[in-house]
C-alpha cells in the first residue's frame, strides 16, 4: 500500500486504524480484570489517538477529570484533541467547566505547564463570559481567605489565642472582606451559594492535590461498591486545591475526632486512649433510644469501608486526630498526607505497625458493647472481605489512574515502587481465593497488633494535652 508521506499526521492516523489490537495475557480464574483506560509506556507523538472507550456521560468524565488534566502535560501540541474535548465538554456543562478551571489554575505556579494551562483557561473563559465573572468572584474570595490565614499565622506568634481570634473578627468585619466573602458560589460545590462566611478554620496548607487524589479514589471505591449493592456509608468530603499550597477543605459538621471523644470522656490524657467505652458512650449520648442501633450500624458499615480503603491505598499517619465520627455514627478518615505505603518513622522506627486501624474500642462498638457478640463481628468481617474483593476486580483501573497522576509531581507518587504498593495490597496476579487469604492475614494482624495503635494514640494524646 502506498502512502503520501507529505501528510504525516494523516498517515499516522491511518496506520493506527490498520494496527491490530494486541490481546492481553490470558487471565487466571478470579484474577483482576482491566478497565476501559488504555495504558501507554511512551509519549504520544500524534494528537489523533482515539480513546479505548469514549467517555459518554458527564458524571463519568467528572470522575476522571483530575487525571485527564494531568494527561494534557504529555501532549506534544497546545492545539490537541484532548484539550478540544475537555473544552467542549466544559462549555456544555458548568460543573465540569468549574472544576476544569480550578484544576488548571492550581498548577499555574509550575513554569513547565503555565503557558499551556493558561491558554486553556483563557479559551474557556472567553467561551463562557458569564461563568468567568463567577470565577473572578471566587478568586477574590479565596484571595481574602488566604490573606486572613496569613494574618492569623503571624498574629498567633505574637498574641494569645483569644486575642488572635478577636483580631481575626475585626479584620473580617471590614467592608472589603464582607463584600468579597458574601454571595459567592462555593468552589467546592458550585451549585451552592454562600451567603456569608460562617466558619473559618485557618491551618497550614500542604499540597492538597494528594488529598484530592485520595478522596477521589475513596469516592470511586464508594461508586464501585454501590454498583454491587454494598453501601458502606463513606464520607468523601470536598477538597479542592486552588494554587501553590492553597485550597479548600469541606468541614464535616456534627462530627468530632477520636482523640477529642476519648479525652473528653477521661480524666487523664495518659489513659484516654485505653478507654474502650468512650466511643460507645459518646454514640449513646448522641443517639438515645432506638436511634442507637442505627448509629452502630452506620459505624459498622463505615468502619469496614475505611479499613479496606486505607489498607488498599496505604494511608499513613493514622493517629486519633485523623479519624473522626459523625453524630449519626459514620466513621471517616481525614488528612491524607502519606499514602502508598510511605509511612512516617521516628528514630528509625516505623510508626505505622498495623495494616489498617481496627482497635478493640471499634470492635466494642460493632459488638454493641457485648463481649460475646461474635455474630455482629463476623458480619463486619464479611463486609470487609466483600469490599476488598470488589476493589480487586477493578484493580487495573486504580493502577492506571495512579500512573496517570505521576505527572502531577507528588513526592509520594513519583516512581514505580509507589505503584507497586497498589499491586501488592490488591494482590493482583493472584487468584481471588489466594487474594482473600492474603487479606484475612492482614485483617487478623490489624486486630492482633491493635495495642501498638493504642500506644501511638497514647503518645499523641499526651503530646496534644501538653500543647493546650
């Protein structure tokens, strides 16, 4: 067959259609199956590659938008099919446009992508002038919040906490702040209009893109479980990176940390971590009468979900201030500064000495405060095993999504060893029976060694009590 090599792009596209698909290796019974995302081990030179399976629905596109923005970095040309595709869908759907803008905006401080991302942002804003005004209002509000956060940080070094709080309120009452922080569409949820600033928790902001990725994976897990009829009552709260070490995190109302619950129910910080009745008594106080049974069920389901999710993702730094409980019983984890097995050490000792957090006070709640309620505990174990099995079936999807995020430059997702953690935790390459046996070993280890978690929590509670 003769080709006109004067038009190399058309020639390349023609070759792609002629190129036969390479079948994957035969799959053993029970082995994890692949996904609709196709992995490539080399940079594409042609901007006309067709996706393995087109993204038809907006909710499906939104689910993977974080990765698609990163894929833009691999494109050889500014005017590429992926950029056109994302712009077209963003202009057709305001929610997609909103998050596309902020995903691009959050990396504008990176010189290697500033030009490319800036041009795409400009193209979107020129195509949606009304939304541009909304985004400008959000940017102004975020600028004021950042200034407020910096002010609190400086003031806290010179004044007491009450004085700092009073100075913050004086600052917020200024007309420029009142105007900027009133009637703003929420960057976390553009369908919500914020009338005024109600709650502001200043904190030192890490790179929130890692938290965003972790919460995206937890949300995806929740979707996959629900598709199989398993609702584990997860709480993937909102999180959005808006710039270099700046961003927003949703505050989950009517909830408290394990540490606070234990400290409030104990006389001494040194003994609080070992008070197994503290969590159950707190739930009883928030859910009187028959409501307690529902709260315990919420706790059981959500605890199972987060046991599996934190194990698969290798979430570290699980002290008692990074695990919270809502008043309705739902347990959830926060602050994902360490994942994929990149655990913290102190004096050369690994601080994470269990596969995931499953302490005996958690079991005490699951068993409704009874020592011989093995039926409830076995049901909880069944939830964990079923959740793990479902995730394994979609193991390659998680590998692909994390591999695409390597372009983000996250310190704990930078090499093949980080991706290998996922392969190991999901036991990919093993049969379903072998993988389930692997998970049961980890489950028993987490329960047997939970006293080590309690020792860590004891040290954390004492340290926290000394700082207050």
